[in-house]
């Protein structure tokens, strides 16, 4: 059975830094437990939004921040084999 949820692509600016992300929650009145969905190296994408919505359908308030700011992390010199 699918639950009704509210979801959006949102962001927040604090101290000059902007953080992009997805937020989803059940449409029913709370309180609801919350969780943070951490993305892989690919950063925030369509799949992260779908996972966030799946948790909301399960009764959670879910937030998926874009921790990589749409950029893949760079390997350090120690990570690169010669």
C-alpha cells in the first residue's frame, strides 16, 4: 500500500554556504522519526530522491543533502598509483 507523502528538492544557505538536497515526509500529522540519507560518490541524483521518498512512505522524515555540491571528490596523490 502506497502512503501519501510530501517531497521537494530544497536547499538552505547558512553563512554564505548553500546546501542542496531532497526532503520528504509522510503527509499525515507527526511526530515522525527522522533520518539523513547519505549519497555515494555520485552525489545527489534522481536515485537519492527516490530513496528519500521510499523512507517517507515508510513513515520517516528523510533528508538527503548534496554533500559533494555536484562535484566528484578528487583523489589525493596518495590515492593515485603510479
